C-alpha cells in the first residue's frame, strides 16, 4: 500500500471509529478553494472538524505531530469557510485529530478531542 492508499485507509478507519462512538459523518474529504478537510462530523452539540494522520513508522515523528501550527491555521480557515457556505455561522466547532499508527496487521487509533 502506497502513502496515498494508506491515507485513504486511515480516513476510512477513522470514520468507522467515530461512527462506532456515536458521531454522525457529515462530509468525507470536503474540498473547496482553501483546501480539504478529512472528515466533518457531528457529536455532542458540536460540528467537529477532524484531521486524520496515518503513519507506518515514527521516522518523521508521531502522526499527530504533523498537525502543526500552519495546518491548524488552515483547518480553522476551512472551518470558517464551511460554516459560512452552509449558513451555520453560529455553530459550535471543535477540532479533533485522529492519529493512526499501523505496523503490519496491528493498528493503534488515538483520538485527540479538542486538539487545538
């Protein structure tokens, strides 16, 4: 599995994980002129913007470490755009990161709620 396939696989696993926890998937791979959001879900009175990071090793750090200040800023801008586009400006928003580490057949899912 190449990196792009690994990323898609991780996003699918994250969607299954969130659904099992009672979240409702609103958008997968929402895309606009500002970029892309992996998952947009609802749960606990929040619209949740979810960034999924999947890795096979830690050569470049833990998966969640890839959601740096610049990525966070981009996700905030995307959320603002999405809310305006959907007419949901007053909606409470939360930013979560799902970190997936896959080694062979083993996988570890870490859900960081309200990550930033």
